[in-house]
C-alpha cells in the first residue's frame, strides 16, 4: 500500500512538472522568442532608417547639391569661367606697361586701386588662337592668400551660379597646359578653370624689380 502511494506521488509530481514546462513553452514570450521573424515591410523600414543614418554621417559636400558662383568670360572663341571666390575685381584698363625679360604670356603690369599687378595673357598661356581685342583691355583680378595677379580676357560676360554637379571631367581633346588648370566642363560647354592651380603656379610669379 505504501509503495503504491509513493509511486502515485512520484507520477503526480512528474505530471505537474511536465504541465509547468508545457505552460512555460506556450507562454507568449516563449512563442515570440522562438517564432518571431520581421516582415518584408519591417525589413525595408529598418534598411531605410540605416540608410538615412548613414547619409547624415557623410560629409556635407557629398550630400548637398550646392551651386557655385562663377565669373564667365570669353577667350578666343570659347567661353571660360572661374569661381568668383577667387575674383577680387573686374576692370577695364587703357594702358598695360610691358616688362622686359619676361615670358611671352606676361603682357605686362597694370595699376589698379594703387596696386601694381602683373597681367597674364591666358590666350598665350593656354595656347588659345589669337583674337584681336576691341576697345579697352579687360582684366579679371584673382587672389588666393598672398598671390594676386590679373588675367587678360576678350570679354567679361558676368557672374552667375551653376550647379556643382554640372561640372564634369575634362574632355580627352583638352590636353597639355589647359588640362592641368582645368576644373571641368559643364553640359553647356562652359570651360571652368581651376583658379587655385593657376594662383599656385610658380611660373606665373613676376619679379617686378626691373633694372634701371
């Protein structure tokens, strides 16, 4: 009698443990942990949030489609431009004083607002076909740091804004010295020059101390 009672108690305990285990496995938390899978919509939402977070970490110039200010001008039969942040003034001058013992692309010097500046003939510097200038000489003054000089142009068309993304790599036909100082070409065939490279070129530095 005692043995049967013990055996019954053992089976009862075992049945209760099995029931508790079954109840635990059927609990909402256990079901979620064992069977939850994100839906396709949820996955797309997660990916979009990650992409947005990544975009916010990129440098500003890579995520913003900014415009740049340019000064547009004509050399020969082509339209050129320079970023206006390097342009300090545009002027017409009557006389350009020639300098001896200088490269042929150094047209001379000119006085603007009490400052003596060398005048660079970009047509000779870039080997652009010559075109007869009409009227007064037109110059654009460039400056970066301590370097300042003026460039001689055929015509100044004015200042405007263009999308930075519209400036594409140079064409294969633009070789030689022009390509070295070329920032890119726009969809409307406007040649954008690299003013920084021009201003950093040591070959353009003019020694203004002329022997008397």
